[in-house]
C-alpha cells in the first residue's frame, strides 16, 4: 500500500517535470493521449501489413519520451515486445512506472551505440526524432538502427518535409527567409535550437557532443541518402497524424 502510494507520487512528480519541457508532451494531457493513440494506430496498420495481424515481434520506439506512442502501440499489439529508449532519464523512469507488461524502457546516450544486441528488432519506429537530428548524427543513428535490426526489418520514421517547412516559414523567425526554391535546391535544411546542447535542465540528455534542432528534408534526399542503408519503400507526405511525413523502409535481407 505504502509502496503503491510512493509510486503514484513519484509518477505525479515525474509527469510535472516532464510536462515543463516543450519537446516532450505532457503525459497527462488528453490531446497528447488522443494523438498518441492515433499515431499508434497508423504504425500498427503498417506493422500488421508487414507482419500479419497481431504479430509476435520485437519493436523499438527510439526517442520514445514518456511513451505517448509506445504505450498505446504496446496495447494494440499485446503479443509483441516493445522496447522504448530515450536520452531523458525522467521520461524513461516515468515510462518504466506506467508501461504495460509488454513494454520496457531504457536510457541511452546522445550518441550511438545503444546497449542492445545486433539483430534484435523486427521493427523500429521513431516519431519526431530524425526531424531534429543534424545530418551527421542522423546518419550515425541510422547506421545503428541497421545494426540492431534483423534482415527484412520494418522502419517507420517521421520527418519534416514541405508541409512542415510552410508552417515553419510562418511561425519561426529562423525559417522565415527560407524559400521553397532553396528547399528544392538544397533538399536538406537544418537550424539549431538556440540553447540546445547546453546540457541544462531544459534539454536533459542532449549534450554538446552534437547538435539538436529542426531538420527539413526533401523526400528525394531521404531516398538517396537513407537509401544507401535501407530500401526506402515510401516517403508518405503527412503520413503521421500531424504535419510530418512518414518514411517507410525495410532493412535489406
Ligand atoms: C520531440 S520528442 C518526441 C517524443 C516521442 N517520440 C513522441 O512522439 O512523443 C523527441 C525525443 O527524442 C529524444 N532524443 C533526443 N536525442 C536522442 C537520442 N540521441 N537518442 C534517443 N532519444 C533522443 C528526446 O529526449 C525526446 O524525448
């Protein structure tokens, strides 16, 4: 009883701390819960297309935060084992305390590797993570995804494309002058978040070893660069619940 009470108070404490960081959504908000469930359904549809109905597979949620998507996904696919990793220790602890039985969470470092064996996963997904990595770190983490997946594994990764760029141009001063022509010409655009990599309380786990910001990528750039590691099946415009695109890839057999 006492133990349950202290667990509940720790969960409340963690939720309050997590909710104060803009990059991680408040786990107690209804909007966050509903969007997380909608995203989980989008991912479950792709997973069931690839592996059949209610498959018994190993899934990784990379950059899971407090489990907005991995908790509903673990509930939708109860025979699968979901591993959720993140650099944010409080989010990982919150997830450990609130997750269903088929979901476990682990802390990882800002740079690869993960403390996970090669060839562990049948599926990896990442929502709103590669939309923040600069190019070098992005490729390093993709190589790590290749290491920890099995041949034929499915990868579902959200990115920011044209729809996000149009929104950023209107809402973020650092993006106001970026033109559509520049996007078509450069196909990869990146701006640091001021203050990220400062190793302060607002950015736990994000270290000075690399940068963290907003990344916009054209589908052709993704197919060319990421296509060197994975078979890129589709870059689905606005394929997530929000404005982000969904990259669907398979690890070559
Ligand atoms: C915008 S949030 C998205 C969280 C979650 N995927 C969701 O959709 O609710 C980005 C997450 O990536 C995590 N992150 C940043 N760098 C990371 C890294 N190198 N490895 C794992 N997670 C990372 C952050 O701590 C944060 O929780």
